[in-house]
């Protein structure tokens, strides 16, 4: 039976606009992805009220990050959801790389007697995020609004007013600071008139999650130019519940539209599993497509708007970056912003909007969707 994780759905949140008489302004976090939620937990831990707005009605579904580093596990522990998380994960310590059918590398990451946590674990980003949502919901300093998306920003000297779209129409939220953690296609970036700079790579990958009760070990396995798929690179990872993540590279001559059809993906995976001498049944649970980018904003701090995670920088996922580097952003941002709010540090400044040029009362109009810079 399939064990593929289906996150629960949440109804649209209803709330009224904040008024000028609201004295205690929260930090507003735009985006309840892992980075936005980790930032919210870190700020709340330091006594700061946080409102998180999330456009979707559930956490992410399907295969995104699956490899979580020891450092992110430590962060999860500090932020109050490590114990729950560690109950459901699959630890691993090493991997193998093959060129054609020959093993060319076997590596093991350090796991010493005094290490409390494994160097790496696998779990779906979906479940990782759901545990974070459950933790947020128990925190009296955090309010999470579902199906609420950012529509406009009005920057002032001492606060920021956000226009948000809700199921009941437009609402306004006031914030001391705004953390833009709304992901790679960040609307916040567009509203602030910012663009990512960097490189998009040619490599295109099909990503699939399959349910397969194989007893192969939970190692990172990579094949370069394997006999099953000559010219391609194939990466396999075991996740909890006998879900296997398979990433394979498309040849530049292949048509992505055809190659991402279910039949084409099944044929390609069958070839590889047959070559591994598999005789067990498997089912395709999820499929996706990925191409690598290395893009970043010149500055992450724009007066009272602070960019974090994929909204601030996109990195190729190979090397388990993305969620893991975003957790580092979140922890750093939370303690530094808390220090500013508590008066223990000076306000972050930036090149693009120096304090003298803050747009008091001027709306950064919701710009038309520009072609994605990513
Ligand atoms: C196929 C794939 C595999 C990956 N594998 C790995 C891996 O193994 N390890 C790793 O560390 N990383 C990996 N990553 C990268 C990782 O998924 C991202 O880096 C990570 O999700 C970034 O988190 P985030 O919170 O910054 O953004 P996101 O996770 O994208 O979250 C942004 C949130 O903002 C919400 N949002 C968007 N627009 C609005 C709006 N207008 N208003 C309000 N809310 C909004 C979105 O609904 C979403 O919930 C992978 C990514 C992909 C695509």
C-alpha cells in the first residue's frame, strides 16, 4: 500500500485589517515554507510576535528537499520541532558513485561517538514543513494565515503596511519588519522591484518519487553514464516509508515535454531498476522537473524588508543546499533581527534603500509580473 505523504488542507483564514490603534506591531513573514516558519519560530522564541501569511492551503506537496543536514537537525532542535522530526526520518552516513557499471567512490560522513545526531537524514520536505506548522500553531506569539497572499507594500520610516489578498477581499497588515520568504518566484521581490542576478544552467532533470520495497541501503547512489541510461546521470535516495527518490538528467536533444510524460518516466525507471536486477513491483507516486540555477539578490536587506531562503538566493540543489542553507538564513536572521528589535543592535541598512530614501507613504505598486529572472 502506498505510504506517500498527503498533507492536510487548511481553510482560508479570515481576519480584519490592522488599524492605526494597534500598538504592538508584529514582524510579518511572507511565506510559510521552511525558511519563513523557521524565522517565525526563532523570533517568537525571543519574545517577538509574528504573523505569517501563506498563499497556499497546505504545506508543499511532492518531492522537494529530502536530504536534511545535521546542522538543520540541530536548528530544528533549537526551534522546538527536532524531537518530532527525528521520530520519522531515515538516517544515513554515506554514498557511492559509479561511472558506467564501476564503483568509483564510496564516502562516509563523520559519525563520532559524541555526535548526538546523524550527519544526514532523509525525509520529505512536505512532512518536515507539516511538523513545523504543528509547532507554529502551538506558539501563542505566532499567527498563521492560510490562503493569504501578498499584494502590495507601503513602506514608512517606522513600519511597513502590507496589502494582502484573502478569501474575504483585501486586508491590511502593519509590521515592524517584513521577512520575505516567499520562495523562488517571490512576489515580494517583484513588489520591491528587485531582480536575482546569476546563472541558469543547461542541465535538466526529471524527478520522480516511487514506492518500492527494496532492501537496498539508505545511501546516496549516483550513476554517471550508466548502461541503463547511457549519457545520463541518475541519483537515487531512499526516504521513509519505502519511497525512493530518483533524479535523472535529460540529454540536451531530448524534448522535456515528452520525457516528463508518465509513460516515458516509467520506461526510463524500469530500465534502470531492471539493470539493478530488480524483480519487485513499484509505483510512480509523483513526478517533477528541475533545472539548476545559481542566482542571488545583491543585498538581502532593504530597509525594513528582509529577504531569506529561495526568495533571496537560488542554489543548485545538488549538494543538499536550498532548504539546508535556508535554515541557516532563518536562524541568523532571527537572532539578528531580535537584537535590533530589542535595541541591542543597530538597524540593518542596505545599499538599495538607504534610510533617507525610504518611501514614506509611497506605494511600491504591485508591478505586473515580470518575466522570471530565474
Ligand atoms: C526538486 C527539488 C529538490 C530539492 N532538493 C533539496 C535537498 O535535497 N536539500 C535541500 O536543502 N534543498 C532542496 N531543494 C530546495 C528546497 O526545496 C528550497 O530551497 C526550499 O524549499 C526553500 O525554502 P523557502 O522557505 O525559502 O521557500 P519555499 O519552500 O518555496 O516556500 C515559500 C512559501 O511562500 C509561499 N508563497 C509564495 N508566494 C506567496 C505570496 N505571494 N504570498 C504568500 N505566500 C506565498 C509558498 O506557497 C510557499 O509556502 C530542492 C528543491 C527542488 C525544487
